[in-house]
C-alpha cells in the first residue's frame, strides 16, 4: 500500500520565495504619471459631456413641450376661426335668402301691378315707377314700404303694396 500512496502524496517542498517587486525607473514612473493624468482628464471630459447631454435633453424636452403647446393653441385658434367664418357664412347666406325673398316679393308685386294696368300709357307709367326701386330701397324695409305707398298707391289699392 505504501507504494500506491507514495504516488499520490506529493513531496512537500518549501514554499516559493516571493520575488521582490520590480523597481521602475524614473522615466517609467514619469510615463505612468503622465498616462494617469491623461486618463483623469479624459474621465472629466466624459463627465462634462454627459452633463451637457442631459442639459441638452432637458432643454430639447422643454422646447418640445413649448412647441406642442404652441401647436395646440394654433389648432384651437384655427378651429375658432373656422367656426367664426362658418357663422359669418351662415349669416351671409341668411341675408342673401332674405334679399332674394324681398326681390321675389317685389317681382311678384311688379307682375301684379303691371297686369292690372288697363292702358299702355298706364303700363309704362307703372313700369317707370317700379324701375325706380333701387337696391338701396330694396334692402331697407322702411324705404321700400314708404316708396311703394307713395308711388303705387294711385295704381293699386290692394294690400299687395302694404305687404312689401
């Protein structure tokens, strides 16, 4: 047994002696110091760059928020302007309808008056009076009523002139 045990047992040897640290020359020490200084400067620059990037991110984020607020305000203004324009257009269309209805009533009155003329002279006289209705008179209800009462009262006594 001792022969097999001898194989596995390592001979005890003395521990290796620690080698003394290698001595660096002054030139090598200066190179190490220079390298360390470069790395320190590089780390500082990286740190400053990182800080400026975060500051830039914050300013760009604030700028982005400002732009979105501005866009929203512009959209709302545009929307209100569209609504105002739409309201103006509706009011204008209503005015046009009212004007057309007045023109229709005046043309109906004209046809009725001219159809009641008994002679050509009376027809021409009524036509001349009706041709005197200008756009200014047509669009002002009071002027139109007074004009019809003054000029057409001798030709018609119906309530047609009073309706205009």
